C-alpha cells in the first residue's frame, strides 16, 4: 500500500499503525498500552511547541512504530529479567535502524522513518545510531525520546518494576542536558495532568495479597495456602 493511499485513507492507516504498536507492546511484555501513551504525550508536547499539524501527525505515527525494530529482531533477551550483557546492548542498538526500514515497509513517510531512526539520540551526542547532538536532532525526535523514556519508566518491564510519577519525573529532570533537551524537559514538567502521565507503579494496597477465605467446616493447613 502506498503512502499516498494511506494518506487518503488516514483512519485506516491509523488503525493499522495502532495494530503494529499493539503487537510491539505485546512482544516487549508491557502490561499496559505503551506506544499509544507515547503518542499522546508526544502529541501534547508537540502542541506546546506549536509544531505544525503534519509534523505532529508524523510524530504520532513514529510513536506507534518506534519499537518495530525490536520486534523484527526477535531477540529473547528483550523478554527476560536481568540486565543485558555488553554484546546484547550493542546488538540492541541496531533496532532504530531496523525500525526505520520496517517503517518504510509499512508505507510510513520519510519523516516518520527518520523519527524512528533517531528516537534514541541524546542531547549530549552519546545516543545512537548517528550520535547526533543538540539541534542536530529534530525537535520531534527530541520530544519522542522523552515521551518514550517517561512511558517506559512508569510501566513495569521484565527486568524492573514501574516507577511512580514523581520518581520518573526525577529521572527525566536528572537527564536534562544529558539525554534530554532541557527545553523539552521544561515543557514536559508543565504539561496538564493527562491520563497518559499516570504511572502504573504498584501501590502498597496493590501489593497486599488478600487472605484466603476459610470454610469453618475445614482446617486450612499452611501447605495449601501458597
């Protein structure tokens, strides 16, 4: 399907992109929608920066597609608990370039493809794959970097628990002028309280296991209450 055809049928294209995002979320074992959260956070930030409508559309689409490279790679280490080895981290750093290719195969336009490629570039130049720095990174890619990080931090992964909103914000602030554009961090901290900013961190109540119901006519031994 051509890009031009997708543009004429935007609702159908949007549905297809969301389906791709759902498949990526499932592969990465997110318990909650991940890409659609990123799309909403990124779009709200784009609005704060008065980004043009067509660029915001590209940003939303890139949010849906940003992890397609990881799905295409199909690495088992993405689904296991524990930290990655140096070799695995090096291998994983290939996923934005593979994602760029997958976005092209999905008929996304060139702007979307490049945002997928650059969503792991860091403000200080230590990101990948192209080691872009500061204004070399398009604003939309800088927005996508932050939105992706916040959404990931506030949801559980196989290798760590979800952070609370305040904990995640602290990490975002700590990464200003290192990983994140300071201006994007400032705009992020000023966002309205939209649903997608809520954390999925477990509360103390969530962690309490309800006591088993006991039938007065039976004795419940500890070995049967695990």
